[in-house]
C-alpha cells in the first residue's frame, strides 16, 4: 500500500490542529493560514475532502479563488484588475501538481476580452476593454497570510496572447511544457514551465473554404526580438469566442475555432482541438509535426488525408464536415481518445489511441443518447480510468447535465442535473469524487457540486458568486496530473 | 430535481419559471441574432438542428451561380427601418456583400469593394450585416436592430463607406435562418446579382479585386 505525502498531511494536520487547540471552545488564531474546522458541525460533511484545494476562476467577477474543500473556505483570492486588466475575464485554468497545496502550488490562467458572447460582442464601445492574457500564478500558504500572486505574464514574455484552454504536459511531456489555445486567433502556443517561459512551438490553423482544406502551420517569433507580435487583439479573426452553435454562424472564412491542446498520458503526442471543422490534429510532441487529422463525426472517415506539406505548413483535405465538436481528450490510461461531437451530431466518438501512429487510430464506438437539445461539451477523468465524466450542455430553457460513462460498454450509466449552464468536470486527488461547476449563464445561479463517483450521490454543493466557466483540483503528483485537466479539458 | 438518476429518463429540468426572471444572457445572445425569426421553434426551445436541416453539413453548398437570389428575408436600413430587399435590387445589377461586424476581415473588405466598384458604374453595391450585435447588457432583445444599425453607422463612418448598408438578422440554428438558406459560413461573401435577380458570381472570402470582376 502506498501512502502519499498528501494523505500523510491530511491525517497529521487534523490531529495536530486538534491537539494544539485543546478544548471544545478553543479559538484558532485569526491568522491561521489553514482554518481548523474540526470543532464545527459541518466538519463531518467536509473532512473527507482534506487535501483537495480547488481553483475557481470567476469569469465575470474577474477573480480567481483557491478553495479548501475540506473546511470549506476560500484560502486566498486575486482580482486580475490588480494585474492591470480592464474588465478581466478569467477563463480557463490548469494547476501544476503540489504535494502540499496548502503550502504552495503554481497554476496557469487564461483570459479573454469581454467582447464575447453572453455580453456584447460587437458594439463599438466594447472593442477596447479587457485583454487576451496568459498568467503563471502562485499560491503561497506558507505564512500567516495566504496569497495569490502573478509570477509572470506569459503573453508579454512571448508576445502571443491566447485566451481559451490551458493544459500542462503529462507523461513524456511532464515537467516540460504548458500549452495555450485560442479560437479567436486559431493559434496554439507551447512554452516551458519556467517562471520566465521560453517559446517551444506555436501553431496557426486556417480553413480554406473554397478548396475545403485545413492548413496547419508552425508560426515563428520575430528573429530580432525573439517574440511574436500577437499580443492583445493582434491576430484576432473574430471579436468574440464562438459559443456553442456558433460553428454554424458566418465568421471569418478561415476560422476553425481552435479550442485546446490535450496531452497523451503515455506517448509523445498531443491533440489540437478544432471545433468548427469537427476534427483533431494529432501532433508529435518531439518533432511538433501534425501527423494525423482525426475526423470525429459519425459517418466520417477516421481521419482526413494529408494533401501536401510545404515548408512548415501541412495541408489536409476536409471535403465534408458532418458536425462540429467541442472538446476531446484522452482517458487517463491513454487507451482511448474521446471527442465530444456536438451541434449537428450529439455523440462522443471513441477512438482507440494505443498505436504510436495516430493514422491507425480507429473509431470503435460512440456514446449516444443526447438527442438534439443536449451537447457533449467537456470531459473529466478519474485516475484509474474506471469512469469518464462529461458535461452535457444545453441552451435555455434547458439546464444541461453531467453524465457518467462506463468505458467498458461506452454507455451512459448515470446523469445529474447539477444546475444551469454546467461547465467543466474534475476529480479529487483520490479519484473518489467528481467536482463540477455551473455558471448560471454568467449571471444567475452558480456553484460547485461534488459527486461521489461510484455511489452517484451528490455529496456537497457550494455557492459561488463567480459565474465560473472552469475549475481545477490541484493535483498531488505528476502521475495525478494525468487525471487532471491535461489529458482532457 | 438535482439528485442523481440512472440513465433511462431525461434529467429533470427545474421548473421553467426559474429561468424566466428576465432574459438569460445565453438565450439573449442567441435570440439577438433571431429578431426577425423568433417564431422559429429551433431558436426558442433550445433545440439544435440536424445536418439534414442545414444543408447536409457544417459547410453547405448554398446559393450558387445561376440560382435565383432570394429576397424574402427581412432587412433593415442603417436607421433600423424595415426595408424590402426586392425593391432595393429590382431591375438593378447589384453586388450584395454580406459582412459581420465581429470579423475584422469582413469589415476591411468593404472599402476594397467600394474602391473596385468605382469603375463599375452600372452595378449597384449594397453592404448587409448578416447578424445582430449582442444586447444583453444594453437593453435586451428589443435593442437588437437599433444597436446593430448604430454599429453599422459607426462602421460606415470609420471606413468612409458610401454605399447603402443594411442589417439582416440571422438565426444560424434555424433551418430557415439566413445563413442556412444562403449557405453563408465565411464572411465576407458577395453575390453579384443580375437585373433579373439571378446570381452571376459568388465571391467567398476577401478578394484580390481587379477591374472586370464587377
């Protein structure tokens, strides 16, 4: 039996605090960096979550909060207005592993301008507010006053500002890389994890609507500055991130709506998720060449063919797009690659992803039964791959739901209506509980829900004023990262 | 109900009344692009279309050379007044350019077209914003046309445009929405329509315009 440092801390913290406080009515220090709730009546409900710190970005509150799920309380919070952003929109988030998240951990936060759906994407007054940003952040709980601080403005360091998903490398890419993506610019940036990040590789994806081809290109920083010229709104194809269904909307003719980069847990491979054309470019993370373009729709071939390579541009033929997709990622064990097809088809494509050559990956099954109101959206893993969880989003007047899928049968085995506008799923470090957030369509009910992964019981619901679009449980190890928001988003 | 339940029944939705306290932001944005087509079931009950309903796939063929150009969709002039497109293009060879204020490339194309059109005096040019702007924070649905018309006027001023400009609301999720009827996916898209209402040429995306194109 293994016994992690996190589990050790979970036990000793509670015992130590109880011993120090002594009597039933002892009052803990007003400046205790971790609150001892052991004498409080809610303790019996939440103590099982000891060791789980959840990061919650507030999309329209402009903040990020670190929540100790076991008290529960907010350990620290930060408003990105302090970093100089007018109307910050903290969007997606990923946390690096920490053996003691109560003491310290690093995380990455992306940000997009408020000219996005849900607010006012086009009116002239909104054109200059907010910004695209990627920040490396650090939580410090080592003293008597917890804090969250900016470590680096990665967009300023690299010259490229992207505002959607961020994911940290795992497996062969662990301790090395972090990836950022953006569907307004259709770009992906890979950097090192250093406090002063170095550019590793960048991609741009463009659609040719006349030739019906997708071009995936490496883009390079200016040789004189060593940086790109894509800060702020530079490189932006459209003024707002496409919301679900906008894949059918008229947009920039070259738009593909790149959404994320997800990492294979065991092989040097990653996936660029391309929403509008319903495909995923599988990239070799040793050469950074796109080696396959998976076409994930039911009824489509397993992949679209490479037509030509010209310099650093790879051209794939995309003769027909049967449906867009949203997210796609790997099961924790790497055996399967799952793609959330949505809008025109609502299903989850299941590729077997064990072969080192992604051109040989085949669709083996589809998770179905979502109808034409419910859209597979985000994916969440557990460490032992016994389940896969998905957010199934819906437009008003429908709430959407969270569902559990059995990877042995690829059938839905449970579903929960957790609240309006559900977003991402993650799991506690022991893999026993699923965390998920709902955002109330950016202005209404919002909260964090915790579900027992096996009994299907909703065991906790915590309020949040933040309208969060994402969240992450700080992983305890690089191995634990494989079930975090790296293999899937 | 929020409790877990096994597959077999759809998740219990909360009472609809909980969602009717004002217009939700998501719905408002989607509905903002549908002002003229609110009767469409696909925009009001949360349904998404199937591929068959929108031309077979994400990028349908759409209106092409030789087709009759449809004029029965609603448009508004740049003051927000309803206008009859059939009357606007009647008996006139017309370049109808659809753009969207959210895509910079489609805005920058308008001036290029204006410059090209100077040498084609017998061709009328009109610019049509194929969308309405989001209005969730500035008055809601009732402001969609007036706010979009205002945005169009700002574009006209900033780009120094002289041709008539219009607003055409679109419902991308409705089979009868403008973009699905025309097959519009990338903007700008321009249709050169002859005096009899037939499409002479279709220009998808920004063009390297040259004399003779119009």
